C-alpha cells in the first residue's frame, strides 16, 4: 500500500531513498558503533561494513539460545547484524587483545572469509622470493598471517580455542627453517648470526629460528 502526503509525494518511496543514500554516505563508518572504520574492518558480501572487534562480539551472540529465533545459524554461518543476511563463512582471525580463536565465529581458518594476503617473502627453499599469500591481517603498514606475525614477534603459536579445555603453545618450525637447518652446519649458522650482531648461543634449531625470525637475507 502506498501513502500519499501533500504535493502527491509517496512517503515510503522517499523513506527508501533516504535509507539508500544513508547507506552510501556511511560506507566509511562501522554500522554497529557508528565510529569511523579502523584497521582490519570487515566488509560483508552485502557491502555493509563493521569494525572487527564489535563485529566479533556481535557474531559471538549466535550461541545465545533464543526460543523465538527460527532462523538459527550453523557453525559455519554468520549473519550480517544490519540486514540479517546469512552467509556460509566465518570471520577471519585477527590477533587483538581479548579476541580468541572461537569456533563458529572466526575459527576454523578453513571456514573463514578471505581478508588480506600475507606479504611475507620466503628467503630460502623452493618458494624463495614468493609471498606467503595466506589469509592475513594488518598491523600498522604491514600485512602478515598469524604464523608470520608470531615469528616476527618471537612469540609461540597457540592452538587454543574457546571450545577447548586445554591449551598448547608450540614454537614455530616452518619449511623455510627446515631447509636452512639441513643446508648448514652449526658453525655456519653462528657465523651468519655473528655477522649480523646477533646472539650465537643455543641449539642448532634455536640458531635457525633466530636467523629466520630476524629476516636475514641469505
């Protein structure tokens, strides 16, 4: 049904115009908080944009049981908070304080939407000179995947998730490190580190990890 007001204007047509123009002009703000978009903001397939942290918390509410909600989500689905459209994908994982690897929200990685490509360049092995290209996130001017962010910051990679009762933290050992380990004796590794004014103590594996994590070009 159409409603006419004075001057023969269709009220609902005009309202839709306002809404459409509002969406267009708000493309640079988070549609949950109405704050400017920040690093690692997410654009859903419906083109609605959200800052990562508020969207993560909103998507996490899918696990709150609602007897009146007939449109329940599966573990590999999320819903746009603005238009309520469902998508067969999850959020990417971004390593922010307070953000967990949460199954059905931003984990497992195989079900997560593509966000950015890791720009880490392999320095040895069969992929030497090639970028990693795994799903990644931004910090400052750099974009790396979770694994390479942990390597750069010399942190252990955690496999913990909010649905697991145990956690584990293991040192990162990559194909690049394995190639370097097999191709060099410990004396050669220490020489590389000494030439770059880096510590030369530790096991052979420790030396290899120190070289790779320090981005030394061989």
